[in-house]
C-alpha cells in the first residue's frame, strides 16, 4: 500500500516492461518530449495509437511504480506523471492524478486544466468527479450544476463520492441561496430512496441538508423532523444539533434549545461533525465554525 496515497501497487512486471520498451522505441520519433503543457496536449497525442494493454503498462510504470511512490504534494509526483504524459497524453487517469493533490492543497486554478483534460479523454469516467470538485472544492456552484446536469442527461442518474448527483446539485443551489430549488431536489431524492430502498438507506448528510433547505425558508417544523431523522442515524452529529438548537430558540423553547446546544458543543469538541472523507481538505457547506 502506498504510504501517501492509499493506492495499491504491484511489483514491476518484466513482460510489461519489455512490451512498453518496444512501444517506446517504435514511437520515439512521435513522442520525443520531456515536458507536457497542462492545458494544451499536442494534436498528434489526441489519438495516441497505443492499445489499452500498452496504456495499462504506462500506468503501471509511471503511476504504480512511479508517482505513487512519491509524496503526492511534491514535484516528484508531478514529474513522474509528466513522463507518462510525454509518451501518451490521452490517458485520462494521468491527468486526474496530476490534478488530485493540487485540489487537496486548494490550488484550484492549477488543478482545473488537468481535470478538464481527464474529462476530455474520458468524460464518462471523470465528468461527474469534476462536477464534485467544483461543488465541494473550488466552490464553482453554477458550473457544478451544469456539469452534473449535463452528465446525468448523457449517462443517467448516478452517484459520486457516496452521494447522488442530485444531492450535489441541490447543495449547490443551497450555496447560491436558491433554497426552494434545493428543497425540491432534496425532496425528489428523499422520495426516490424511500420508494426504492426504504428508510434504512437514507443518509444523515442528505437529511441534514434537506433540513437546512427547510430551515432557510423558515419551515421550522419540517426542518426539525428532518434533523431528528438525521440524528437517528448519527446521534452525535453536532452540526445538526446546532441548527436544531437555533430553531428551538426561534420557536420559543429556550430550555430545550440550551440543552441541545450544550450537547452540540460537547459533541463538536469530541470531533463529531461532518465526517465525509474530503472534510479534512475542505469545510463543507453549513459546517459550524465553533468559537
């Protein structure tokens, strides 16, 4: 297991090395370059002529036995991938792996041209990922909505990073203060899950944000119901408790509000908050900033 990335890697395969060496010799006149321009891959590389097997060998050499053995936030990581791109710049996975550590460092402007190229060469694999990045990382909410809607129109309803495309679309509308639009999309997903899979398949984060869409429209009774549903799945969820306490203050129940607020603070101090994988890199919408 690679220490820095969590990606598995295999021992170098001699047969693959021989095959790829032959490919390199045959193509040396076409791919004799040491540097790769991030946002303008050369026209001759747009259809490389390499087979899927040869491309897999390049991934093994320059990712599994190259970049993944380096610190992902180092130039060594980027340099290893650039070697592979210098041979075949049409491999979308190379571009995504160049972008990924940059997004985790909040270097969105640097990373976005790379992920754009990943989408260019394999849109079905990477467009929904790019839309996720725009929603959670770079905060390009209008672009995220457009990317998700376009992807869903082409390929159908689906999920990325444990949540539906509609979840991220609705979350983007929340961040644009278009609360009614957000509510309707959260409601649509809620009803779909309940009808097809049942209550046990609801996600507490979906319920939290669905409740927030109600809260922002002062629909406090409905918001409390959704917050309580979220707490049934995740009883220590401090962010839900915080907004629940705010509603209780607003509807004239200060004693219960104080009790819930105290619980929220205690749970926050113990680290019970939004626990998505990427929360270590980005603060999620409506995540509480405690004093």
